[in-house]
């Protein structure tokens, strides 16, 4: 699976398509709409992507690339599991709040009619992230000798807290990003490791 | 705003329409598709709802009715705020896991192109629930003299944990409903009230 660069024609197409899918709905958006919004000829668009399904799949795949680049890769070398988990929480919240990729990352969580084979590929990557998080939580549990909740329930509690942020958080509201990071980190650490 | 009963033709239409919207997408589902799935004449469907927008709005409104009936009303008479919050967490998780209303309640959280006026009405009801939860968390914070996180961040952390469940929870998996309730309650209480 070729990896998307973050600049160039393809990511620009993916970002624009993701925005249209969210504004108008996936079904109501045509390949014509996408090429028009990009001021691209239809042939130019089809040169990059053969179908709307393919675009949707690549948006989701690109969202997972971004997640690896911005959350997982920067923390790999942190030796202490607790510090690694704190960094993951901070970087994942920053990713969710990052306006530039918002349209891309949000689509991961919405119910879209992707063909089963492509859906499965995306789910494999999502599960990889969840598995990494579960393992990391287990390491912290072991280090703290804390076993009041399972790593599975804890991992999904954390993912729910973070991935839900886009539903309610407004940057112009009273809650600053660093306060959100601090409070969510406190809630999760006090809650999951006692 | 008239309230939907939970039985009869209208809730049956709403449940079926909600299922089709999720399976095929909102835009790809026509009024014809809905009447066909219900084995209802087109006139019969239009007798109840004049448009697809109206159906979508009533699905969301019905979801809020169900939330009040199943979560808020049963806890109003619990005097102790901590017990009331524990009951809210349990009942809200049970609502999210309730197969019968799944298609209805999930639609509340997806991005659908509802006309602005109707969208606003739904949001007012959603905000009412959030406000109730924030107030309740404040009461528990006061009773415990615990002020490490704001009631706002705590409320959204809890809503994220619970409303995210539909993304990953499978009843046939290893985690039983009562274990999920216990663990989420532990994580939230230990995390938000220190």
C-alpha cells in the first residue's frame, strides 16, 4: 500500500473530498463535484483516483498515516511506559484538534458505505492502534501494580474520551487545549491506574 | 413538540428509516425505499411524515425522548448525588447497548445534513442533557470536596466514554455488560473525583 505524502496533489484531493463528504454527505457528492471544487478536469481527478470508493478508502488510510506520523512515531523512543502513555494522550488530543487534518481524521469514525474488502483493510490498521494502546496500558499497569480495570476497557475509555472531542470542543470556547490535555490526562491516569 | 410513543406506526417508521439511513447512507435512501421496506404505500408514509428531513429530525427527537425516559426520569428521585450519578452511568450504558433502539440512538452522533432550524432544536435538547450531567458532577464534586478537574471536562470525558461504546462493543465478545458498567464507573469516579 503506497503511503500518501502530506503535500502534493493527492492529499489536496483527499482533503477537499473529505470536506465535501462532510458538508453534503458521501452519497450526495459526485466525482464531478470533487473535480469542480478542486478546479481540476475530470480526467485529472481520474488520473489519481478511479472511483469515489477509492477516494474514501484513501482518506481513511491517510488518516491512519497521519496518526502514525504524529502520535506513534514520536513516542517510540520514550523508554518509560508512563511517560510514553502521557505523550500519546497529548499527541492524540493535538491531532484531533488540528484543524488542517480535521476533515480527514473525523471520517475514520463515521459510518460510510465502504466496500467490505476496503473496510477490512482500514479496520486492520485501526486495530493495530488499539492493540498498541492496550499493550502500553498493560505495561503501565504492571509498573504500577494496578489491576482494578482491564487494559481493554481502559483503552476504549481513553479512545472514547479523545475521539469524542470533535463532537463538542470549540477552540474559541473557554477551555484551552493545554487545559484539556492536562485534565484528560489526570482523569485517565487517576481512573485507570489506582 | 409532540412526543413519540414507543409503539405504533410512527416509531416503527422511525426505526426502519434509521436502519436504512445507516445501512445505505441518508442521501442514498429515498422516501420510496422507506415505504417499500415498511410495506407501506407512499401515501401512507406521507400521512405520517412529509419529508426525509422531517423523518431524520423525528428520529433524533425520539432518541432524546428515549434518553429522558430511560436515563433521566428513573433517577430524578434519587436524593444522593453520587448514587444518582452512578445510576445515570449505568442507565446510559444500558441505553447505548440496547439493540432495539440502537439505530435510533446512534444517529444522534453522526453528521447528517439537517436543515439549520431543525438541527438547532435537536442541539437544544442535547445541551439540556449535558447541562444536567454537568450540574450533577458539580454536586458530587462539592459533596466530596474534589476540584481537580472542571465539571465541563469531566462531563465530556464521561459522554465520550459512553457514547463511543457503539463503535467497538460487541455483545458476543468477552466483556459482559455489567463488567463494562462496573469498570467505566470505577474509571470515571476515580478519575474525576480525587
